[in-house]
């Protein structure tokens, strides 16, 4: 067993021979390199090499050509996607954009004689119909509230006077009327009942007086119920049924259009949650709720709803010790509507109801607060219908029947 040592072997084999000079070694290397350079093309052309030798210039041209074709295909593909998406949105906006107008609430200034815009009353509106000499516009009631005059700013920048047809505080909707010859575009209502979360939603309006602003988002939720305090007492008087969207809605968007990808109006922009920690939560009144209200406002100037003729407040607004000590309510009564009084000649007055009564059920359905009472009357009953009212008086449960009359809320 031994060790392989090339250095020792080579030294022994070359012992006694004349060493080569450095010049000889250099010339030998050059000769070998030239042989390799000139022999490779000959060997490759005769198929002795496993690869093909291509001139440098030709290879670069082919590479450049191939890269250019690939880039062109990628660019064409990318361009096709952008055009398809953009065209759907822009076409939808084009269908309705000119039908979205500005609504200006004008009040007399304290200086007298001059007119100024009321900042809180500047918003948007949607032209939804032309009939005869008039064009009709829907907006939010809070946009035109307490207005002494109302102007409408059209898409071309012209400003014309508008007449208030009717308003409804409960649903926050109002209808205006302008001369039809000034209006060219009318929006189409879509069906909000068919909406699903995730569908595209486009908001159009005049936020911060930036006319014709468009924001894109999605429908975040289709059934949102928001408490609304109309009396300012800190208690909800009604629950607004709204659409939720993340399309940006800012001051001035109120009354504008929320449209689908087909350019149909699916909601009237109404409100947003204005908190520093909250982004992308806006709300719109769905057309399924807005259209019947609009029809009533056009025909009657108001929304006709049934009424009992009682002045009410939720039992929860009354200190709990009065429930049993003053009103004599049983322990198992945990909610209801306290009657503060009745209107003379009203259904409730004719049925014998009076101050101090506590309503706990309508037609056998539990009533826990004023919202429950209004919701039952406005959604389940019509003017002229009868209703069985269950209430407590001095600790005793009683029941009366009354025929509902028209109420102007």
C-alpha cells in the first residue's frame, strides 16, 4: 500500500532532460487555442458536437426579436384587461352622470337682503323622470330642510330654480321639480332587492362642491338597520333600512346616485359614519324603499301613513321605579310604549285611551318601544285598517280596537 504523488513521479521521469523555456510553452498554448477555434465550426457542421454553433450577431437579433414579440403579447393582454374594466365603469357613469345635479339650499343671511348658500344644505340630486313641462329630482330631505329657496346646478354648470314637491323626514327623501327643457338626461332606477354583497357600486355626486365626482367601490351589505333620532331626545324614533357601501361618500354626496355596473340607480346616497377611526362605511337608501316614497310625494306632497293619534315615548325613557310604583306594571313587563296624550278626535281618543296607558302589543305582536309601534303601523297596516291594541292601565291589562286614520309625520 503506497501513496500517489504526481510531483515525485514527474520529477523522476524528467530527470536528466532539458527543461522547456517559457517562450516555447507560450507558443504551444497559442497553437492549441487556434486549432480549437478553427476546428469547432468544422466539427459542429459535420454533427460531431452535441450543440449548434450560432454566430453572435444572429443570436442577438433572434433574442431581441423574441423578446419584442413576448413583450408585445404581454402588453396587448394587459391593455385588453384595462380597457374591459374601464369601459364598463365609464359607460355606466356616462349613462347617468348628466342626470346627477347639485342641490343648493338657499337661506337669507342675517345681514338682510342678500342670499347665501347654507353649507349644511348643499348636496346632490338625481333626475329620475321627465313629464310634460317638468323634470323631477329626488334628493335627501336634510339637504333641503328649512330652505327658503332651492336652486339646482345642472351638469353644464347652469343654475336654475327648483320647486319643492314634497318631503319625508322619516325616510330622508324629498322630491323637487324643475323646467324640463333644461334637462337632457334622466336616470333609470334599478332593483335594489337583487343586490348581493361584493357587487360593484359607483357613487356620483358633488362632495365638497366638486361637481360630478365619481367614486368606485362595492356593496358591502344589503340589509343594514340604523337607528334614527328624529326628535333629538337621544332615543331612536325609526330604524333606517339602508345599503352599505365602501364607495367614498363625503359631505355634498347626500342625495346623489349610487349606481350599479349597468348605470342604473340602486340607491340614494344618504349618510356615512364620520369617525376618525372609521373608513369606507357609507350608506344609501335602496330604491325598493325610495320608489314608493317618491310616488307618494309626487301624488300627495307627503307620505300617507296610518296613525293612532297618540303622543308616545318608549317605556325605557321612564325611570324604572315608576314602572311598578306609579304605573302599576307587572314584573314580567320589560318594555312598551307610554302614552303621553291623545289627539282630540283621533282613533285612540275615540277608543278611550288616555295619558298614562302603556301599550304592549298590536294585533298580538309585542311592542317594546316607539320604533316597534311605528314599524308595525307603517309596514303592516294601511289607512282605514283596524288594529287591536293591548295596553296596561293602573296595572290592569286591557284591549281596544280602533280604525287607523291618515298621519302626516
